[in-house]
C-alpha cells in the first residue's frame, strides 16, 4: 500500500496516469487530491476504471481534499 499526495498537482489526471503506470500489479494506492469542484471526483471514478484499476474507496478528507483508494488490477 502506498500513499500518493497529488494535492499540489498542476495536471491531476496526467500525474495520476503516471502513478498508476508505475504501480505494480495488485498494488493499492491511496491518492489524495484537491477537489476544487466535484467534477474531478466524479471523473476520477471513471478514469480509474479506464486504467484497469478497481476503486476500493472514496472519501472526503476535509473541506478541500479528497482521497481515493484504488487497486491496480492489470499490469
């Protein structure tokens, strides 16, 4: 299990793609990011599925931060 902080990311989805690509098969990632508006949260759910990952959990961390827990299913 690895925690990844993308709260200061300039391009969240590009950085998330890189993190997922570098992850090992069956590795669990806890990814933190700033929500700004809720559309990034909704988009992240479908984005994770498109990257051959399983969304295990989604949680609002505080007023501006969100975390998703994903598992990379395929290499």
